[in-house]
């Protein structure tokens, strides 16, 4: 990742003018250089001392500037990522750090680690043993539909009915992170920045996840978003902040009734079981929006998405393996107990989440058949990027390259990344959506200046590109 230095945030400026020369001294924020793990694994697990979320993010920013890659955050105080070994002594000496763990953990370290994090720690420790399964699957040249993995992209939910609504019933004073003050309903316009990820495992009679199965699911989810984070181009990097509600339940029997049948019923029931009841028009997305709104507020993230992962390997009688709503707020996929999912030629859950999770950030399908496959001329996302890598070909197509939106690939093509708003067209290390000319505003200047060394004050702000969609 390039370490080019460019301003990306609003900061104060001061101008000093000796005589007629006016050099502006700007206080700027630079795009840090940071690395990604070469093997796709996370070699460091960090437990922080209790601190507010903005302090957690300040810690992450500082260490990523030193070369760490820390895309996985489990509030309030656990971070997983890649840390060069030569930084260990300095990080252990950081007063904000309670413990740094490397693999394999000793028996003493396991016993001393907080019990509340046992399933997440287990999910981290099993990464190596599960990695060959993912690498083998990524070598397949077959497309999703050829493998019998049928995914469905639900159309973007019409937000026009919600015009004028600015708060959920909980009335949060929202911050929505550092970049863009997106509203309640536009929850995942970019993959850039910090995204809250709600991992909901709807437990139903006869289909509850064991502790080991939950750990396996958490590992698959982290592998999926780690894959996406490693592919994102330009600053700001992608980070994912995970929320795992306890005891989400539903009476829906997914073995008998596919999830898209009377979907609002089980979604609202599941969300009510964890305390979210918001209802305006009666659709299932409403309490999910409320949940995401809470996560974005509490965790100070720009964006938020939700994953519903019931315990089964496939949805009998559904005719599809999984589905997601274009632009969010959620996807539905079988958890497979954290293993393979689907029938015939099953896929890994992580590969499926990369594909379906891409839809939540506006990527389009690229395989040739299926009800939601889209041609090359279709455009999507904040930057209105064409689907030029699609195998559903027309006269606008470009030469096809491997991409997770067409097959279980170890790659995300530039068109899919572009639909997620991850574009750095001038390769300067700053994503196009914030690589704009700064707006400079000078504060009031007196009519009469009675000194040869006046000091003026003002501000500079870099505003994001307006949506091209």
C-alpha cells in the first residue's frame, strides 16, 4: 500500500504573512503506510485495557503507521491482525496493551485469557488448520452457478418511503465515525473506513450452535472480511468491528421453510429477541436498521451490515444457497456449523460471505446464468462503476479476470472493488472518494492591519466526492 501523504481530514490552519509573502502552514493528516499479511492469516491477538472506542481507534492508527495491519476489532478491547515480530517489545511496553498473544498459545496463556473471549480466541487459533480448505477451494475455475452454489441478489430496498425520518425510536445522537454522516438507511455506501458487522446466529429448536461451531463460524466470517480488507485500495483502509448478540432466537424452522418465505416474520422475531422492535412500514429491514444504527453509534463506525447465519448446511427447497440485499442492510446464509455450505459442490462459508457481503457494498454478480446475474453495461455503487468483468456478456465487456463475484476466487477485480468505492485511480495512496481538492476558509480579517507580521486563522476541509449513483 502506498504511503503517499495527502490531507484527508478537517484541521485548523494558520497563515503567516511577512510583508506580501503568504506561506500557508497547514496542519494536515497523512495517509499512513501499512502492510497486509502475506499468508492471509492473523498472527497477533491483542487485548487492550478498558478505554473508549475513540481511544481504541487512536491506538490502531498509531500502530498501523508503524507497520501493523489490524482490521479486526471486537469491542470493547480485543484486536486481531498482523504485527511484525520486531514490534513486539514496543507493543508490549505500550501502557494501553494488557496482553499480546502469538500462536501457538501456551497452556498458561489460555488459562489466563479472559473467559469472555474464549470462542474468539479459539477461532483465531484454528485459522492455520482451516486455511488449506480455503486455499484448495479458491483454486477452482468453476463459476458459482457451475458449482451449484446459487446466490440471489435482492434489489435495493426502496428508501423513499422513509423520507423525513432521521431517528429510530431509540433516538441516538449519531456520530457515524470519521468520514461520512450517512443516514439510518444508507448503511454501507463504501467498504472504506470502519464497518460494524453484526453476526447473528438465529437459534431455533433442534438447530443451536455449539461453542466449537460458533468459533468456526467466527473464523469464517473474519476470513471473509480479512480477505476484503486486504484487497481494498487506498486510504482510508477497511476495518471491521464485530458485534455478536447473545441468544438470538426464532421459531422459524429453516429446514422446512426457506428464509425468504414470509421473511419479515422471522427477521422481526429474531431482532426482537435481542431487543430491537422498530417498525414503520412493517418490513424486516426496519429493526435491522435500528440495530445497525445502534452499532454505528456505539462503535463510532461509518457503516454497518448484518449477517444472519442459521445453523444448517443449505436451505432445503429454497433453490438458492444464500441471498443479500444490494446495498444492505443484511445477508442470509447457512452457517454450516462453520464448515462447507451448499449442496453438490459445497463452498466455504468465508467464500460465500465474500460474495454475498460484496452485494451489501453494492457489488454485482458476474457469473453468466442465474436470475440476478447482471451484464457488463450495468453500473452500481457510489461511483457508478460498470460491471465490465461480467460473464453475462454484452458489447461493453472487458477481458474477464478471476473475481469472487464470478467464482470462489482468491481475487476481487477492480470493477467489484470500484463498486465498493475502493478506487485509487492516480495510485497516490488516497481513495478517490476523498482524494478531492481541499476547501480553505479564512476567518474574518480586520480592515486595518497595524503590524508587519500579521497572523491569520482559518480552516481547511476535504469533502468526499458526491455520489455518482
